[in-house]
């Protein structure tokens, strides 16, 4: 009896998920039609055909599940006395949907995922790392096979993957078609004249002094990226750099004053996320903050993060520097529970997606194996593991840590909830 109830509940969840996916897909079509006014009819037609297929599949599965559930319910009614529990459960469920439909959708999705799929969903890797191909410029059988074996949480593309707008859009659309679960399609596109991916020139961050200028620059960037199917931008740079410094960040930041930079960062975030492109602040707490005390950070760099968090930034990347002035440790901040769980989540109140800095960076690889780094990042509170030095080794390492009980399934689940809330918030299928 209990087993049958569980089966019925799973069928119900899957049906609701597919119905909601179909609805959200239609919403995405409306947004895409508007974007199409800028990018042309051909791109929109291809995009609509892809989404129509998704809608039809979702509706067909929903109808099939609904029929199966009705048949099961009818059979049960013939053999058992009436009970009010089914009515109560349906009312309770309707209340949950009305209160948090996005949360219900995410929970329904995760109920059907295996541990292996959930672990893979925490990784953001390059298409080359996933497929073993030297330079990926199209998505074919190697991509399809790799995603089927390890359905990563996202793929991050660089200028070498971009040949033209049509080629890039087609590659992402094909990749999306191979996926059972939605992906982050990420790039790094900061404002400035040397922006790749066919984006029109914009002012450099250092030349921007007003919020509307930042909004305009990142609005141009997001509009182009969204047209390709990109839904995550590893930008803007949220650090501060002295005007007369020699940092590699020179020209890429909104100046040297945190109070002045904060509204510019927030405007950039809002401009991107308004078009369905999740912003990723780079990098908490800052590349030149290793010796700063917590009090110094609160009076400077943290002002930027407080403003962006208040304005709803989706994601924050945590740096590989070691904030010894705060932690009294050589541990990279990206692997530090003090920096992620205590400060970023606790003190600053960030409940979005935490992404590690690149785990193939020497600051990490000199001290940790790929597996050790991935496990340490999750233990510290990170949600997304960005560019591990060896994806397969890192993935297997996390699976082993779960099997050994070092990392609980509940901990993995927590991160996946945050990840998929952002993915479905952007109606990415």
C-alpha cells in the first residue's frame, strides 16, 4: 500500500513538473520573440522549433502520467473504502504551489535525479574538458555522449569556441537538445572595447561613472548573449583597484572607491539579469585583500557585495586568494568555510549560488588534488565547482566522499536547490 502511494506521488510530481515546464517554455518563447526583433527572423524560427519540440514532449509525458495515475486511483477506489486523505493532500499541494511554484518545480526535478546526476550537476567545465576534443566549435555525438554519461551543471565557453553568431547559437541549441536537465551556458564578457563573442564595443568599467552607463553597457552585452542562448556571464568584476596601480584588473573595475563602485556593480547585475543572463560577481572578497582585516573589508569591499546581494545578484565567485588577515590560514578562500559559510552566507546573507574560482589555478593545484579540491569546496559551502584540473577525477572524488559519508546527500541537495532555482528562474530548459 505504501509503495503504491509513493509511486502515485512520484507520478504526480513528474506530471506537475512537466506541466510547469511546458508553461515556462511558452513564457520563454514570448521573451525570445522580443529578442528576435533584434537578432532576426531566422534565429527565432530555429529557436521556436526547438522549444516547440520541448513543449510537445512535456505535454505528451504529462498526459501519459495523468492517465496512469487516474487508472491507478480508479483501481484503488474499487478495492478500498473512501478516505479523505487524498483530498487533504491535494489541497495541501495546491497551497504549496501557490506559495512557491518555483520551489515545487525544483523539488520535483531533484526527486527524480540520482546521486551521480546531482554530483555532476555541481560542475561548471569547459566543453573541451567534458568531451576531450581539443577545440569545440560544434555539438555532435561526442558532446551528446559526454553529457549523457555525466550531465554537468554547466559549460563555460571562451573566444576560441566562437566563430560566428550563427555557429555559436547552433552549437548551444544542439547542446541544449542533448540535455535531460537544464545547463548553465556561461561566458566571460566584461564591458570594454576588446569584448569577444560579436558584442558591440562598450565603455570600459574604469570609464563608467554613472549607474545608467553601467546598465547600458551590460544591457548591450546581455542582449547579445541571450540571443545566442547564453544564460550566465562571469561578470562584472566587483573588485576595486587604485587608479595608479599596475594590477591585471586595471581598466576592468569601477574604480578604487567601494562606495562609488557599489551602485555601478548593482546596475550591471540588474541589466543582465533582466534579460535572463545570470550575473556572477568576480571575485569575493577581492584579489588584493589577503592582508586586510575583517573590519577593513566591512568598510570597503563588502559594501559592493552588500549592495549586489540586496539587489538580487544570482551568483558570486569566490577567489583563490588566501585571506590570512581574516582566516589566519593559507587555505584558498574558494575552499574556506570561514569565507563562504560564515562571512558570505552568514554575515552578508547571500543565499544564491556560490561558485569557486577556477580550480585548475596553481593556487589550488599546488596544494590539492582535483578530488581533494572539489570535496573541500563543497565542505566549505560552495555550490558550483568551476574548471577542476581534472573533471573526471574531481567527479569521482566527490562521489566517493558521498559514499564514505564525508559529504552527505543532503549537502549536495542543498546546492542543487540553489542552482536549479536560478536555472528555472531564467526559464532555461
